[in-house]
């Protein structure tokens, strides 16, 4: 057990505000009754501006991976070609899903180095070869802190018959999303990241272009995940199967809080606080990991200094300070740390992260001033008021 209070500072799940937790503690409603229908309808109404869409919103009991699988299962049939834009861990997850669904023979990838992102031009060149049913992109690659240029990617895909499937599990609510304007055909997300809810809700929103693929029966294997059933029930203010009623209440409350703050303010808070964390980390000698043109506002990913073990940083952050941050469970194990900058985060959270990080680095023998991170972040925040 840590010596101090538990601080959940992962790139998901994120800390859940008290008002959201309290909302999840309200009595369970009849999921076929008018009270739940009203709550679900309002939740969808509040989600649409966050997603930048006018689509119906479908809600599932699942983690993010569930709706990732749903997106593939509904839109792609055996023999249809899929192009995955892989720049980290989550493109690989989509490949595993497609393979498990028996679509593996027709999966292609554009792979770039971890930390980078696939450009619109690279995609356009590849699409000229033709014949893809779907392109899959990760909005915010939480394993590296790289953000995809969805506007450019969407524009390239829109020129073709392919649909664009986007995983914004760790972006939505913390990084701008304009689904309709950018031509994102299937957008999937989940409750436990920037939407600051407990884990357990998967979300999906689908364009008319994608509905044509979904509605055309070509042997897609789907039952629980059938978007056609989900849409029919969503229109009635219900879900096809018993939903996690308490989590919908939590999401309703979280979205209420986000709209009270104002979406533009929510996004600029993420931008400002993540930049403050980066400024502080740099002052402590932690180089930024992502090299992509767009850097994440929802997760800070950093190389650890030469000679310091990243897993020791993660352990000491927890044991000495109660701060639960992430390392890497891949080739970068011990070489990077990741800190969530999404959801209900405040200036105090970021300064405390940097205070703890400075102390831990000095304890582990890093050549830095323990206070340099807090100082640099404070200076940054003072200038960017
Ligand atoms: C967290 C995350 C997911 C979802 O993971 P689950 O554990 O299934 O909820 C998917 N994609 C990205 C980019 C994520 O950051």
C-alpha cells in the first residue's frame, strides 16, 4: 500500500469526480421505462457536440475494445480489404480483432515508428491502389502520445468508397473531435478516459456512408454488437440489451459538468495543463516521446533519463506518493513513463505530479533539481494564464 493518498494518474481509467460517483450511486432505473429513456436521450444530446456529430449515439456495456470489435464486426465482411494505420499499440489491437473475426487475410497496414503518425499524403498514395472497404485510425495513441491528423486522413478516405473507423477512446472529451466535418464514419469511444466516468461503457456513432455497409448483409458475424439492433433501440431511448444503468447516470452527470464548464474551455484546459506537464517534465530531464506533428493533450509520454529504470520511477511514484502512473508493457518497458492529463485534471494535479516526479528522480539518482519541474510548469502556467 502507498504511504499517501491514492492518486489515479493513468492514461485511463482516470479519476472520477465526486458528483459523477454520486450519480452512479442513485437507484437503478427500469431500462425500459420513461426515466431511463429521458436520461439516455439527454446523454446522447450532450455527447453529440463532444463528438461533433448529428448521428444517433449507441451505448454498450463494454470496455473500449468491445466497441472496437463492434466497429469491425459490423462493417467488414470476409474477403473485404482493411487498411490499418498503425503507430503504436492500438493499431495492433485492431489487427488482432480482425484476425480473430476471420478477416486477417485481408488486413493491410501502413506502419510508422512508435511516436509518429501516418500522414494524410501517405494514406492518399496507398488508397490510390484502391479496393479498401475500411481504413482504421487511432485518434490518440495512448501508448506514445501521438495524435493523428484526422482532418487530413478523413479527407483522403472521403475521396474513396472506403469508410473511416476511428478509435477515440483516449481522445474524446480531451482533444477536439469533429466527426461529421472530418468524415469519420464510425467513431468509437469509452467512458473511463477523458469522459471521467468509471470503466464499463462503450460508445459508437455511425455515418450514413457506414450504415450502407452495415445494413448490407454480407455474412458479418454479429449479435450482441449488431449496430442495426442498437440503432433501432436507441431511437426509442433504449438499448437492445440491459445497459449498465448506473454508468449511464454517471456519464449523464459527467457530460453535464463538461457542458457547464463549456466544451471549448474543457479542451483548452486539457491543452494548457498537458503543456504545463510537458514543460515541467522537460525541466526534469524527461524528453518528450512523441515525434508526430500533433502531440497529445490527454497523455504525457516521456523517455526516462539514461541510467534510470522507468519501472522504478513508476513503483516509487506509487509507493512513496500514492501517484499511480503508467510505464510501458512493450519494447519500451523501463524506458518510458506515461501520465494521464485527461478528465477532471486541475493545475494542482499537474503540479503535484511534477513535485512527486522530481522527488522520485532525485531519489533514483537522476541529475536534476527536484523542484525544477514544478518551477517550469508554474512559469508556463503564469505565462499562459
Ligand atoms: C484505453 C484505450 C482503449 C480501450 O481499452 P479497453 O481496456 O478495452 O477499454 C482503446 N484505444 C485506445 C487508444 C485507448 O487509449
